[in-house]
C-alpha cells in the first residue's frame, strides 16, 4: 500500500494543541498512522459528506481522504461531545 501524505488544517492543529498533554501524544500518533492506512480498523464514514472519523479515547479525529492524490486532510480534532457540532 502506498504512503499517503497527511495534511492538517491550521484550525485542527490549534485544536490538537488544546488537547491535554496525556492525550495529545496518542492523538498525534493516530494522525501519523493515517499515512500508512487511511482507513484503519474502527474508522467510520460520516454521513453528509466524504469524511471519516477515528476514535482515540474521548477524542475524535475527523478527516477526508483523496485517493487519487494520496493525501489525508485532517479537518477536526476534538472531544467527542463537541467535534460534530
């Protein structure tokens, strides 16, 4: 499988900085792992668009995949109670 390029929107990078230190490392590892497998076990396709989400504890990572360009764009990172709003 080809490696994907992971891009993070500036707003998502800010949201990642707001994650407490304990969870930030784990969330960052999950984001980095998307370059190897953009649709890992446990990911779900969201309705109303071409976006996916993966879970990391109480945090959700929402992203889209462009297979032709081999890119993953991380759109949102946040607590599960706030990320879908």
